C-alpha cells in the first residue's frame, strides 16, 4: 500500500499568492490598455526608448516645444524659420515630420544624427511625405506612376532591340540589368523617372531629373534662392566647426510650374518645347549665339522658335489641363503613358451637356486641392472627366457655357465649344481633335545608334560611370505637320478606328553590343505634340500630302490622261537598302504594313483601302477649293457628293 502524501501547506500558500498577484497585474494591465489611447502608449514607449539612447530626462522633455501633440527640440534652435507655406509650417508639423533626426534632444550633434537633408525622394517617402498622418495614400500611386516606372520606355526599347516579342509588357526601369537594350536605357534615358534621387540643394531647373515628390512640388522664393546662393558663395570661408543657419525655407506646395515638367518632357516627345513653340535643332551653341529666334538650353541644345500652342499663348500651365490623378496616377499600373492620361479635349470643349459635380460630391483629394488653391465655390457645378468621373477643379458649367479658372492667376475665361463640322460631319467622326488642330510635330529622320564598348558612359540609373557607351546620330530634325494613322479601340465590345497623329518613333539602324549584325527598325509612334491651334489643318494638308499619308516627303501628283486619273508619287529622300522605302516613309505608296510598324499593339498606318478613300477626296481637291460649297457638302456626306459628279470630274483609278 502506497503511503499517503501530505500536502505542503507553506508551498501552496506561496503558489496561490503568486497566482493572485499575477491575476491582479493582468487585470490592471487590461484595464490600462483599454483606457489609455494607443497614440499615448506608442508615444510613451518612443520617449522612454529615446531617453535611454540620448539621456534626455523628464524635466528636459517637458521644456521642449509642443508641436501637434508631440515634443520637439528642433524649434528651440530653428525658431525663426520663415517662407514655408501654412500647411507645412514648423508651427504645425515641426521639423521632424520631414527631416527626421532626433527630436527629443537639444544637443545639435544628436539632433542631426540620421537626419534627412532633402526629404521627399522616393527612397525615403514612406518615412517623410508618405508617413501616417501626412500623405500615405500617395506612396502606391507614385510607385505605380508611369513617370516613376518608365514602363513604356523600357518595354518598347527592349522590343526594338529584339529582346521582347511585344512592345507592351510589364517591366519598370529600376528592374533592368545589363542587356544591350538595358545598357542603352541606362546610358541615354534612365534619369527621367521620379525615383531618381535629388541630392543637391536648389530649385527645380532645366537640368533637374527625378526627386520624388520634390520633382513637382518644390519651390524656392527669391529670398530662399538668395540665401542658398550666399551659403554656397561663403562655404569656403567657413571652418568645419562653423554652421550656417538657414532662415528662409523653400516651399512644398501646389504651385506646379511648367519648369517642373521641362527637365524630362523637353526630351523624347519634346512636348515641353513644342508647347511653347520651340523646336530642337542640330546647331551648335556657338553657331547661333546672339542670333534672334534661337535659344540655348542649359544642356547645350539649340532650339528655334516655331509656333506655340494656343493654350500656351493664353497663359495656361500644364496643370490647367492635367489633373492630379493623371500626374500622380490613380494607383493603377500603366503599361504606356496614354493609359494614365484621362483628360480629353471634349471634357472642356463641350459637344453635349456635361456631367457636373458640386464640391459636396467631390472625393477627398479634389476637395483638398480646390480648398488649397482657393478656388472653391459651393454654388458652382464643376466639370468632370469623362474617362474616370473625377472633377476638374478649375472648370465649371454655368448658363449653358463652360469656364476655365487659371490655376496660376485665378482668371476666368469662357471655353468655346468646337464647331459643328468637328462633331457632326460624317467624314470627321473618327478623327481625334489633335489630328486637325496640332499645327506641327517634332520629327527626326535617319537616326543611327551605335555602341562603343571601349568608351566610358555615365549610368543614369545608378548615377555612376560604367564601361561602354551608346551614341545617337540624327540626320535631320524637322518641324512639320504630323503623319496620320489609326488607333484601333474597343469599348464594351464595340470597335472603332480613330485617326491619330504619329511621329517617327524610330527610323534607325542599331549597331548592337557584342554583335556584328545591325538592327533596322521603321517604327512610328502615336503622339500628342501639344501644338494646338484654333485654326485646323487644311483639307489639302491631309488628302494631298504624302507625308500625312505615310509615304514621306516628296511630290504627290494627280495626273489625268484622257479620262483616266492616277496618283503618282516621287519621294524626296533616297530609299534605304534594308526595306526599299524612302528614308522618312512609314509605308510605301499605296502599300501597307500591318506588322512591326508602330510602337503599340493597337496602332497602324492606313490600309490600302483607307489610302484610296483619302486620295479620292484629294483628287476632288485638285479642282475644288476646300472652302467651296461642294467640298463643304462632301464633309457631311461624301457618298452623296460622289453620286452627283459632273462629267468633267475624273475619279482616280487604281492598278
């Protein structure tokens, strides 16, 4: 029989006592957790942690300035900062919100430890501009923004180099490696994306590239610029122990000037140049110095004056048309730029009664923008963007008319609707507005690109030197009306062919890296040149113009022999051995190309049947002026016009 074990009373009492104490502390902790706000807990934990690291005691902490509910020592020194706008003023958000560092000390060295001197770059945006309580919703939008990913630039370039089967696929600039196309991008293109770091103090200028949020929102007043210049001028006179205390802070605001866009958008499609009427040339700066009608850009390129966009002449900024959901993106990853663009001409130049919104119907972002810009009027009916339904904060509808408020000045102007012939004429119902109203487009002919493996290039993505350099050699740069082509669209199962403007995306030969085989490409790209004029292209400039049709420059003649009319074309430029077409052509005369002819999957040059229709109208225009009654009637119903031909009218015959 087992011996009965006696319980140890002393042990049990001790055990129960500790269980009781644990339960009391547990209940107390639960009650404390329920009653103490989360922010206070986090703040207390952070204070205790920093106190351990910096030695700031409770009494010193209590004397630090209180900013937005938090203690911050920065303002004990930086207490007279001026110039910054109200929403980002130190009195409201302090210094730490943007610059980080150690806000719980008055020791300069400790306070400036791990400080971000130029906040707003993509690398630190989640800790600065995009931090909780500031603009966290903007992080994913900026990351997916095509001005950050450069997706279309990357995908098209790799396709041209034969490294992809399509010009449309997902690949962003910071993912590229070391293929020939990728080194080409690093050498010539990769600086123009938002993730490129801004590493130097100063305003956004012609040579600026990237900078995250700063690329669009950084502005220096004249006082801030003068103070910065004084800092640079006297930097050599200061010893290492001497500091410089800035008084005037640059602003981070909605004053987005055209200069913010210029650095990147004066390259590639050159829309920042074209909009103000400037066209790039091949002149050297010394050849035009002192000559009227020329301008030398900060990067040394020489541009000449042509004709500005009517919106530029009227004083409109880029952001008077382009909205925040275009410029920052809406969070959706775009494969090509046109996917991110939402605003259309007809959103302002109305062809029907528009959909409108009151401010009370605005989503948060549009409401905040209109408040900050001081444009809000609760009585107004604001225009909306047809593609996404968001409001145009500077456009409204009143008494059957549309009005624009200039964001720079607040000036209000009536927006005229297009003429009826633009929207009601049968012949023009598949033409985009820019097809007729863009007056000219920048075009290049005869580009040659080659790789020199022994030379040194600057890697624009990683901002360092690397071996091997790509060179581009354009032959001619021209400012002329655009080539026309077709964009095939589909909406709710309904297909539509829209006539658009195109420019030479690249008619070039490439001497590829580590290869003896040359690549030849004849590709045109859809564009929007931003050279809009109130007056449109003449009928002849499309129907009787070999360049518009895609044949290239030269002499297009309608010859009548007896009762037979035939079109003939004599090219200006010599043919290229690779495909037998003139150097500036997109297609052959009354020929067509349906494969590898453009930089998009849904665009193409005119088909043979489309060319014949265009040239049939062109034949009529050789006798009848575009302003004649018969030609005006033909725009409304050309089939009816053909049914009433005079005996003297000779319609072209086709081989």
